[in-house]
């Protein structure tokens, strides 16, 4: 049960696809910084996350979403967490894997 | 001290930035402290394993040449993502003669799941 974090925009396609390939059931993925662009309604994003293992929770750092003016564009399967929520997630998971 | 299992995923090609060399340093330091290390090569990181590297003219030390030293530190084999090799059209013939285990995505996931800590480089 790992928390995965990623902070690069989806134009770093290999980073995102490799991260997704290592997800197992029960993991969580948190989009930080430029990676929040992977959560918005913009062409191919929904398809990128279509094939995940069951029971993978998807989170987006709310402050980074707001900073980029993307509040209205977040796709519905992503849950917003703020910085305090980020800390909570890190505490709840036995390990964190940062992709960058 | 409890022995922990740590996985290091090296994803960058050698020489363009220092991540490959940094990862190797971390792996060796961790092994010196007698922890169980999984040294995993994915994406462009598999290029570090390419044979015939000759970086002298760009004033770099060969990453490939440093890898056999791992045996001295008790790291008997490295793990190589088969899909990353396939994406790059590489067969094991193009790689250095190191002890390596080719892994499917399932096997990579299993290594990460059983690790106490995972670092990406």
C-alpha cells in the first residue's frame, strides 16, 4: 500500500506511464505541481487512467490546482486534498514513492 | 539494526545528467550498511547497461564500468525492466555481461510491494 507522488506535467509521458505501470491494488496516486495537468479535462487524460488496478485512489493537491486556475476543469474521478491532507496521506501509507 | 529492503529505480540515461551516477552511489552506500538492495533499471536507465561505453572524450567516468563493482558490495544481481528494453529495441546481447534478472511489470510491482522504501532516480 504505497503512496505514489508525481510532479511533472503529462508531457513527460514516459514518467507518467512508468509510474502507472507500477501501481498495485490498494496504492494511492497524488498529483503535485505540474502533474495536476494530468487530472484535467483535456483530450487524452481520462484514457491515461482508464486501466488502473482496482482500488487505486486518485488524489490531486488542491493548492496546485488553484494556482494554475484549473479548479473547474478537474475530472470527477480525482479527489482534492490540501497540504494537510497530503501529510495525512503520507502518514497513512507505509511508504511513499516519488516519481520525478 | 533491523535489515530493511530498499529498492532503487534508475530511470535516466547516463552522462546527460548525474542521476545515474547518484543512484549508483546511493545503492553502494546502502549496501555498505548491510541493507538488502534491489537495484532496478527502467526506462532510459537501461541505457546505463549498454556495452561499449567510451565516455572519456566527454570527460565522464563510465557508468557501465562501475557496475561490476556491486558484487564486491554484496549486490549479486540487478533487475532490468523487460518492457523498457523492448521499447528501445534492446536485447541482452547489447548489454554488459552483468548478472541481471529481466522482470515483467508484475515482477517489478512485486519488488516494490515487498520493499520498505523505494527511491527513484
